[in-house]
């Protein structure tokens, strides 16, 4: 079950995606919290790769060459802070998909 900390991280990550014009429902991210926390981006449409690489660079994610997924490691506070820093660099409000 997700904690409020997990929810805070996912919320900021989704906001970051939206700021870059990516619908959060088109990207799969997972947060693992064992000895250290790791936020993975492991599934996305090809057309989002360039923007995801920009996001990854802005927040300090590394590329996992084996699976070509992105990973951000640290404790929960460090991951949250990296996402907040990424939001500071991100374009301002941008709608990723039309709203009805």
C-alpha cells in the first residue's frame, strides 16, 4: 500500500510529466523503497523519449543500460527534492492532453 510519502513523490513526478507535455497515464513509473528509495521510469511511448531524457537530466536520473529505463536513487526526501528542483526548471503549466 502506498504511503503519503509515495503519493507525494508520484504527485510531483506526474506534475513534472505534465509540464513537459506528457500525459502521466502514458508513462509507467515505480517507486521502490527497500534499503534506499528508487524511482524508476520503465515504460513509455517512443515519441516521449526525448522529453523524458530532458526530465531525467534535470533531476539527476541515471539510465539503466540493461533495460533502458531511468532510475533516481536516494532517500525519499532526496527524490522529492530532486523532483521539486526539476519543477523549477520545467516549462510552466502545459496541458498534456485535451480536456473535455
